[in-house]
C-alpha cells in the first residue's frame, strides 16, 4: 500500500474517533434507503464469495445451535403457513379438514418427492412463494389421508415417469 493511502486511512480513523455520532446519524437519516442498499451489497458479497459466506453461516449456526434450530423451525412454519395462504386456505382440498399438523402440500400432477430431492423442502417453499402462479398450478393442500389415497389411486408410487409437466 502506498504511503498516501496509509495517511488517508489514518486521517479517516482519527476523524471518526473525533466525530463518533456522525455515521450513526448519517445512517439514521435515510434508514430505509440505507437498509435496502446494505441488503443489496450483502447479497452481492454472498454471490461473489460463496465459500466465505458458507463459513460465516456455519459459524453463526454453531454458535448457539439450539437457538439456530429453533429459528429454522420457526422459519419453516412461517413459510408453510404463507404457502398455504397463497394456495387458498389451510384446509384439505378434498375433505376440508383443517388440522394444521396433518396437512401436506401435494403436487397435483405428481413428481413431488423428486422435486424435494432436487431442491430440499425449505428452498422448495421459497421457490413457490417467489412463483405464485406456478404454485397455484402445481400444488394443492391435502390432508395426510387424502394424499395417501390420491397416491394410491393415481399409482404415483413406483411410477417411472411422474414428472411430465
Ligand atoms: Zn383430506
């Protein structure tokens, strides 16, 4: 690093120490805009440094593993509820039972297990929340019973070419 750069950094550091509240106020003045910009920058950084980002994520995750798991669980249920809201309501499409715990997302034309294998459960929810029109075409809410019945009558198990959409 050249000398003038060193000098400038030193100067900036001193200036910041003298005016500790300047950046805080600067940030607060245009909060929404700054947050949005920070978000964009962070996304770009993650895209450019995938390996480092993974390390940071892991470090955060293992710092307090119980809390992380709890957060993941909460996020999972929020996504699930949002997706149900998107598809109409939290009710079975056939028998209209509304027990949250036994409701499943069913792929109308089959191919669900294949897609879960490909994307993973949570990212599949994200995918369909980002593409609501596709979600309405592809998914429906079914209870465990109706889902099993549908699978049986459509012979979706052991079918070779289920993913034909
Ligand atoms: Zn049902």
